[in-house]
């Protein structure tokens, strides 16, 4: 898939929004192929047919996500939420360990460390997180792109600082996977939900771990985390999976049935092409805001644009058929592959009134 024409034709075939939808940072739209797969999965249950294809979908999703993340499939765990994955990481830290986090990062990245009660959670502004790693920092946990305003973390600087001080790294790609190229191999742990830029249904999230599992214990392990799941349904699991599947949580089968097709589409279009498309629209919006006298939160290179003071416009925009978010008083617009320049211009026109 190399041409703009092919990109646009694929997108037109898959998406039929009934609004000007600029809210992917909350939820991505479902492609037509995903909707069809969800319907077929429901029919399997309704008609009493074997569910074998749905279990195969889980493994196809694991493999597809691994390709996007740049790691072998054996290093990817399939779960349900970033919070659960964070909880596994938090549980592995010794009492008194220092966790460095960014101010006002998304709760799922933070809260499991706080509820431990015996960890030293230190919070600094996102722009200072790399320089704030110090001797004794056990883990740095941060979102690749901030949910509230789209700011993109300086991940290379963070990685180098952590390496210099012997700290582990945990990066949440929930607001980045699907439009921002990933290199999960550069960090100890990464996670992402699949219902935003990866265009999947709710109920799936992925965790990547090092080959040696990075000191994590599968404290949430059930039967699907066994080396032989179907032989491990009763009594304690005798042998955990030899791969990251030992960190799997029971799979929401319908979700993975749909997600398989969503990930297929992301791969067909290519993250590089999606990135160029999304960021170009965000830049168009930033330029238009400047013409209107508004200054967004500085977030160069991000597909998310947040405008202070305009969050109160969200209800009226929704009534006019333009979907954005109100985050802490800021208007947040998030651009993805199904958006066009006309969508940007419609939002700008509405804000000019």
C-alpha cells in the first residue's frame, strides 16, 4: 500500500461516520470489517458452533501487535486493561522502591503504584522526566503521548537517562500505538489499549516484557496463562507459559475477533502513512487556531491538539455534529486516518463563530 489513492480508497471502504468525528483519543471508530467480524463471533455463540476460530483470533492479534511494536510475539501478553498490566509491574517492585512519573499522567499508568502504599512515587513535569532520573530510581513510568493534551514524551532521552542510572522503563502507548511508530524493544515494559488508534473494540490491552520477563511475577495468572491452557483448568497451574503469555488475562473473545481485523487494516495502511496523515491534519488545525487567535498546548508532532479555555464549547460542537472532548477545560481534538482536511476546516469554522 504505497499510494495516497489506495490509502483513501481503503479508508472510504471501511468507515462511514455520521458525524465529524475528531475524538479518537477517547475511542477509535470501528472499521466495517471489524463490525462484520463481531457479528460473526456473536453468531458462533448464538448458534452453538465451535469457538475455535475465536481463540485463533487471540493469537493472530498477539502476532499483529508484536509486529507493530517491533518485538517477537513471545514477548507480548494479551489482557484487558493497562491498569491490570501496571498492577503486575507495581506488584514486582520491592518495598521502598522509587517510581518516577509525570504530572497528571493517565490514572491507569499511575494508580497501581500509589495504592501499594509502600513505594516512593515521585512526580515531575513531563518535560523534566528524563533529567529527573537519579541514582536509586527503580522505575520510570510514563505515557508516550499524554491523554489530556497530546504532548509526546522525549522517549530516547528517557531511555538513555534510565540506562545511565540502572532504572527500568515502562511506557504506555495507548495514545500513540497506531499512529506513532513504536519500538517496544527499547523499553523494559510497554502497554497499550486497543480501542483508540488501533481501532478495536473495548476489552483488549497488550503488555510487552523482556525475554527474561523483567522480574515480573504473573500474579493475575489463570488457566490461559498456562503452557497448556486446556490441561490447566482445574487446580493450580502446573506449568506457566514459557512466553509472555504467562501474563495473559482471560480473553474477551468477541473483542479479539474484531480486533484482528482492525489490526489487519492498520498493517495494510502502514503506521508511517497513518502518522503522516494524522500529524498533517493536526498541524492544519494548529495553523488555523493561530489564525483565530488561539494557542494550543505545545505538542509538536502529535496527532492530538488541546486548546486551553475552549472545553466548554464541546456540548455545542456535539450538537452540531462535531465530536471532540473537554479535558480539564481544554478542547481536545484527535485526528486519525478517517479524518480529512474538510473535517479540520469544519471544526475551525465552528470555533470562529
